[in-house]
C-alpha cells in the first residue's frame, strides 16, 4: 500500500468514531513513518512496509475505541515543545498556552529572578515551557498529588534538559514552604457529572486530572 492508500482507508475507518478522522490518520501515519504531515502529501505514492501498515492499523483500531491520538503517539506539542504523555496525565490543551503567554508577559516585567510554582503540574508542560523561555536564573517548581504524574513531568524535564526545574509531591501547596512571586495552575475544574459525561464519551484521561468537585472549584482528591 502507498501512503495515500493507507491514509484513505484509515480515514474511512475512523469516520463515525473520531471528530477529526483526516487529522488523526495523518498524525498517526506521520509518527509511524517518521515524516512531517506535509511530507505525507509530497511522498503520497511512497510504499509503506507491511510492518508499518500493521502498526498503523493497530493504532487506527485503538483510536476507534476512543483512545486519544496523543496517548497512541505518546507525544503532544505545547508551546512549540514536544512533551511525552501517557494515561497518567492530562493531555496538554492549546488553550493552556494562554496561561503561559500571560505569565511570561508578567514575569518579564520584573527585572530580577523570580520564584515560580506550577500547582497540579501533570506532564510539567506549563513550568517546563516557562523554563524554556526564561532560562535557568529563575527558581521553578512543579507540584502534583499524583506520583505517576510527577514521574511523567520528571521524564519531560530530563528530555528537555531543564535540570534546574524541581518537582515535588504535594496536595496543592500543603507540602510547600516559602514565598513565590507567581503561582500558576491549571487544576481539575469539571464537576463529577461533567467528568462522567466526558469519560462516557471515550475520554481516557485520569479522573484525578478532570474532577474538580461539585462546583468545579474544590478538588475532592485530598
């Protein structure tokens, strides 16, 4: 099969299972072939090996069960950086980049090193994006109640070589001492009912990263 044939068949299979079958097929095929999405078009008549075809359609079948593309490829772009993700953490959302952009704007108004903490850090995408943009002179820390999430965040720290960023297990700020210039967070904010609805729709992200209590403002996992 050629790239074009693989993609066409996958799009047909994903229709009715995914809201974005063309994008999903392109991302999955790009990952398996090691090509950028635009290269799929340029080389659409390139033959795909039987091993690659088998893996691709295995992924397509898993996507049809509702498994997010980011969990299949174990990667998600955020602020121009590629983060490792799996079922232990929430998949970074593009909307959260607004938080990082605004934080950077405010931080850069202060002409001195800052103490910055990211609460409910998950994959570490927020605090590590700040580290990438600010450099090593600032004191950066990420906290999370989930040890599994912290393992992912530490992996991303090592991947992006930001050794000065610290991660600590904590229920919000309970285990943290000292003052901070900036406290950032993208905490769970769905109600239990909304969380259940999302999980029934096929979301496979950890409940602890979604459920923010009855009003979405009180995190129940304490």
